[in-house]
């Protein structure tokens, strides 16, 4: 029987869960799979028969005393407050599950601390890679502890400062898009959405992991380009003093963002993994406006896209008419051929195949290597 694969899925936003589901769909039906997460509802309706292990939600848990709160965080860790029963329960539940299932591979999306825990517990770990300034002791220790890293993006988007030794341990699946629906034809997408066929349309998209698209800058854009229709999808961040314009409309939450991307002449969006790969799949001029994330994750991804010519990196939204006129002109001039290949339709299958090969390789009994079981020498530390 195949060794089980267990996934830890962070519950901030929906991207981690959607990526896990995309990969799990491609694993053989005979492969035992489990998912550990603090929000099991993210997997409601998932068609694959997997084991879901609920974890305590530690976000916002209060540290019991000022003295415990004042204890410094070790350099090799990021978030390890002291005195939290929910943290002990989480670690115990993870370890008990890995032990009870005799897990062959622990795929972590994402947590540097759990990569270290997995190694201490003698379970091979795979860390899902994300962009960002991750040269700190915690991330480097996690990379070092893992049996490999899975980068769900094209190798051309790799950061130049990512260490060579870690790059050698990384499998690049190609651009992994978790949305299965797609519509390529701009006219068909506009008809489906009831949008005009003969007007320039700029679509601004925000997912559920951030504060929403800033609405005030878009009102300036609508004034700067009165002949252009601006359509927002997802939540908006409003400050209360905005003036509405007839060429700026909000469609709110939708279940088919791919249609909106296909309908667009220009897309404005953050640097979330799935959104980026949806835009690369549709090959639309892309203004990438990164949201704040830990370790400057989205800033670094936007920089990598801009370096390839696949997007305009927008670190700050224009505050005046001239800024918007210039930005839209630059977007219209983008060569979308630079986006070619940054989305890989087989990325999820490639990722699943690589994980399967890692399990097989790590747990294969090879008589040519050692005639006897390996033993551990006693050491002091």
C-alpha cells in the first residue's frame, strides 16, 4: 500500500486550500491523502475522498501573562507565542496524526515552523514555496530541513536571491492555476456578463485574502478615462469620501473570475498566485498592484513579473489624472507574448507526479545501498 501523504493547509484566504485540491485531484485514487487545517469548511464539496483533520484556530489567541508575552521569538521561528493551550493542541494533533497514519510525506502550505517540527518528528516534509524576502534564519532552516520544495510557478519567476542549494531542492511545476473554468474569447465573455462589446474595459479584481481593492483611486481612474468602463470584482476598500462615476461599476463577489479576465482589455489585480496565473492563461495586459503581505511576498512576485515584461508593477496607486493616463497607456502597450508559458495547464498534474515520486523514492527499499537497516549513533548535543 502506498505511504500516505498529509497536507497542512493554512486557512488565511482560499488560495492554499484551492492549490491543495488542484494537486490532490491529480493523485492516484489509491493514494491515501489527509488534510490538516484550522478551517475544514474550505474543503466543503471537494469530490475526492480524503481525511480532513480539524486543527485549533490559534489566530488571536491571547498570551496568558505579560512575562510570557515579553519572551523574545527565536530567530529560527516566526510565530511561536508561549503559554497557548491551542498551540500545544495543534502540535500534538499534527504529531499524533502523522504517527497514527505513518505518513510518508508531509506537504506544508505554509509554515516554516511545521517544516522543522516534521524533521524533528522524523517525517519527510515538502514545503510549498512562496515569493518574498525569505532569507531569514527561519525560512532557511525550513528549506534546509525539508526533503524538497514545490514551487507552483514557472522557474523564470524565481527570485535571483534564492540560494542555489535551495533551488537545487526545488521542483518548479509551472504556473499552477486552480480555476478549472476558462473562457478565451473576449466577445463571448462580454456577452455572458452583459458587458458592452465595443468599449474598452478595465477589470479590477481582489480575492478574499486582503482588505479589498482601493475604491478611491479607481474613481480617479474613471474620471481620467471617461470612455473606459471600469468593473470591480471582489471586495472594495472604501474610505467614505469617494465620488461615484457612471463608468465605474462594482460586480462584487463572483464565482467565475475567469470570465471577467477574458472580457477585459486590461486587468488590475494583486499578486495572488491564482489570480496571476489566471491572467497569464488569458494573456491580458496586467497591472499588478501587490497587497501587503508578510515578507513582501506580493511585492517580490510583482517585481519578477515586471522583470519578464509580463506585467506592470504598481507599488502605489496613482493619485491624479495624469498618473492614470500614463499607467493605462503603458498597459495598452504591453506585449502579452511575454506572458506565454507562465501558466502551465499541466502544473497540478506535474506537482502531483513529483510528490508521488518523492514518496516512492524516499521509502523505496534498495538492497544495493545497504544490506542492513540504518542505525543512529549516540551523540551529545
